[in-house]
């Protein structure tokens, strides 16, 4: 500190030199550091955004792949149904095989009683299906034929279920209301008077509601048979020759594993999360909005288009529109969040990942902090070096200046010490030689003064004094002098 | 009680007016009321050191001697020190060539000068009266010396000054001036001042009031401003201060 103060207060040239050193070193270091930090932080932030977009795309692809597999196998099942219904069976055989289908106490026709007579469905092994028919109206011959024709679908349905681990039920429903369900489930689960044609898995795909005859996914719902949250893929079965509608092939899958894909998304420090919404913006999976599972058949009720800030709702609308991208919004605690999203094209759902913006920019911030300390350290080091360099140059000049002052004031000076032979010390060497010569001259001059004499010509002085004091004026003045002085002194 | 101080040198060019002006200013800085008479009627110049514009000079000591003005009408306040309240009042001599020629031609009554001193002291209630005398020893100068409480004789370390100063000292001693001091001015740097002081005091039998160096800075500035105030740390200024402390 003393060095800096000394340079600052006592050396304008050293001060200018120090300032120049600082200008050409510290300022460029700080400027370049700021530029580097800015570019690096932007690149890091972009990289984080790109990584999150890649993650959401990958997760959406995983979900989509699972659903596509369901779609393909269900299409196969629908083709098989269409072929089976073309197969002619002898009426005698139809009647014989229908004998196994008996109405229960609620007058629902199915295989429950038959399986019980055989020792119970559970004892009969896998690969069994069941039929539901509201027997208040006994089955027509066409319905009876459908029941018998669809018996051969059991191995196919079993195969499909084996391929798809999420498959819960796979079933065909005819326009008359006959439903064949695989695997077997007791008809006791259905309420009295239940009509499958009134249920969404049928209505969503029937031509009246599906003129393009496309595969249709139902909104998530709670399963009637107690299997939890599910969605159903329904495909209309059309006679390829006549174009006649022959029923709906439905495939129920539990979506718990699909939800888990979304809910298991944890990014960065773990505060990020994933969520799924259906094409209407309703929550399929969301860690904050647990869907109610109160009633069988109830659907997801939380709609994100009605939640959060306008910015958030605008982003959800883009998700509903099937877009992919990213955007920012403020949550309820006014904390800024980033949302990256990608569509699940099979079902029209959309997968989103929410991450706090602070975590997105955290690596960039960390790098900024490191860069700041490094730049500050380098700047400090450079400043110290500049001060030291200035001091090294300044100090000999100060000693030189002090020596010059001593010589100027006529004092003898000791020769300045020369620890190396640089430019400044060469100047000091020249000074030493000059000081030595000046000192020698001073000594010579002093010796000369000692010889100086003051000579008064006494005789001449007396003559001159006499010429003055012999005058009348002086004599009169001599007499009056004291009086005159006293008169002046006494003036008030 | 007013102290009357004459500043004299046997020869011209000794720096008499410059030293007189600086003594006056230093005394004023101590809070004194100081009067300065420019009695170097033949070659006046002290007004320049005080920065007195010649265009503002209406009356001079010449006019007083010719009876055309009162002495206080010829006195100009040329320096004041706000902090101490001291001031310097200068009575200049005319610098007009015809006035100088007239005073030399017609001469004047030396006693009139004495009256001027008295009247100025009384009118301005002076603490000090400094008389910047004419070099040499004419009647007016002898009168100034005779009435002084203190006589400051300025000399240079020069053989002619040594001789002339010895005459002045002898005359002043004859007039029984109470306090005679010597000022050695313009001492070259190659002189040993201690040796100068010892020899001068030994030769003249008078104390040295100040030993002032020959200085380029003083030569460049002294004739146009009060150097002791401008550069108080300069050896010349320190010598003036040392001198004033003895008054």
C-alpha cells in the first residue's frame, strides 16, 4: 500500500507508467473475460435446452413406440375378427356350442356358469374368454352365430396379450351388443342393464361418431373391472367386401407404466418433472395433479388449459395442437420455469418436462462465477506485477532525485549503490560521477572563499568620513539627532 | 511608539528597495501598520514592487515638498493582510523626468522631509516607518540616518561596497544611531556564508541581521512582486523573516 501511495503521490511519471500498464493489461483481461463468459454461458444454456429437448423427444418416442405396438396388434385383431365373421358355421353346430352359454341370475348370458360347472375358470387355465349378452332379449340367430364364430379368437387374443405387457383386456363388441372379452372376467362386474354399445370404447369408434373409420383412443378412465387407470384403443371392424360395419375391436391397456415413463423423469437437481396430457389438455399423468380414482369409468378431470398463468396455458395449447418446442412461464410462486414438450402422435397426447430456469442456467452461472474469480485473480496479479514493475523503475529514480537535491543544496552525497547495470543504473552511475565532480568543485570553491579578504583602506575612509562630519550641516545634525529621534518617538 | 528604520546602502543596485518592500510586507503580516517613504528621489522604484500602478499616483513626496499637498494625500495603501489587519502605506517619489530634474535643480529643505515623517506617523498612526534612502550620504540621507532607531546597511560581498559601508558605519556611529545592523545581500553560492558573517562582523563591529544569497529566482521576480510572500520557503525569504524577527 505504501508503495502505491508513494508512486501515486510522488511520481507523476511513475503514476502515468502505472496507469498505462494497467490500461494495456487489466482492461483487456476484463473485457476478454466478459466476452468469453457471455459466449460460454449462452452456449451452455443452449446446450442445456437442446439436451432437455432431446430428452423429451426420446421419452415421447418411447411412449409412442409402446402405443404403436398396441395399435398394430389391435389392427391385427380387427382383421382376424373380420375374417372370423366371414366364416360360415353349420347351424347345428352353432346350436350345440351355444349350449355352453347360459344366463345367470341377472339374466346375463355368458360362460360363467359353464366354467363353474367345469371347476372354475381359474382352474381351467389361461386362454379363456367370456361373452356378455343382456339376455333380457334372447340372442338372435345372427348373434348366436357371432358368439360361436368369435370363439376361435381366444388364441389370437392370448397371443396379443402376450406381446403387450400393458394389455389388460382385448374384446370385440358387435352392433347388436354382444361382447367377447379376453381374458375371462366374470359378468358379475357389470351392473344390471349395462349396455356396452353405450360405453365410450364402442361409441367412439362406431361409424356414426367416426365417419373416417379410424382407430380411436379413449380419454384415460378408471377401469370397470378394477384394473386402474386405462385407455382403450377402438378400431371399427368393416366387412372388406360389403363395407358393412361389423362391430368394434377394443384393446384396453393400463397406462400406469406409460405414466411412470413421464413421472419418472427427473432432470438436473431433481426438481424438474414430466407430465402427460391428452388431446383436450386433460392430465394423463402429472405429479401435482393426482387423478381421482373414485368411480369406475370416471375420466381425468384436471385440464391444464384451465390451470396456471396465461403463459403456461399458451404453452399447453401448443402441446394440445401437437407441436414440439420449449417456452418459459411463471408458476404460482412466481418462479420462472422452462417447459419442453413433444407430441405422442399415436394417441394425440403430449409429453412435457418442466425445469426451473435457475437450474437450466445453473451450469452457466457456475461457469460465470469461476470465470469471474479467475479473471479477478489474473487482474489482481497483473496489477501487483504492474505496481512491482513501476516500483522497480521508480525507486532508483527517487534515490537519484534525492541525490540531485542534495547536490543542488550543496551537500556531499554518497555514491548510489548499483546492484545491476540496467538503463536506470547507468544513469545513476553517470550521476555518481557528476556528483563526485560537483563535490570536488565545491570543495575547491570553499577553499577559495577561505582566501577571500575584506580590505578596508583606513586612511581613505577617514578622509571620506571627515569630509562629511566636518560640514556645518553634519555638525548641526549631530547635535540635533537625538532630539529629532525623540520627537518622532513621542508622536501619538 | 513608532520605530523608524532607515534602509541604506552606499552604492546603488544592492537590492535595497526590494528588501525594504519585503520587510514592510512581513511586518504588516504580523498586524502592524507600516509606512514606507521612497526617499530615493533621484531614482525611485519601490512602488513597482508593491504593484502600484503609476496611473493611479496623483501626489508624491515631491508635491509635498513643493507644498501642493498634505503628506497623507501622497500616501497609498499598497498592501493589506486581512488575517492580521496589518497594512503598508507607501509615499512614492515622482517618476516623472521633469519632476526629478526640478527637485535636483531647485533642491529642497531637508528638514521638510523630517516634517513629512512626523506628519505621516501622526496621520496614519504607524507602528513602523521605513525609509528607503538614496544611496550615498547626501544631506537628506544623513537626516534619515540621524532620526532612525534602526539603521539597516545593505552591502554586497564586493570590495567597493566594503569600503563605502565602512564610511556609512562610521558616520552612523558618529550620529549615535541606537541600532546599526548589516545585511549582506547577493552572496554568490561559492561563498562560505559563515565565513562571510564572521569576517564582516569582525571588520565593521556591527551585527549581521541577514545573509541573503544571490538567487536567479529573486532576480527574475523581485522587482515586480513581494518575493518573500510568494516563496516563503526560499532562502532569501527565510533571511527576510529572520531579519524582521530582529526588528
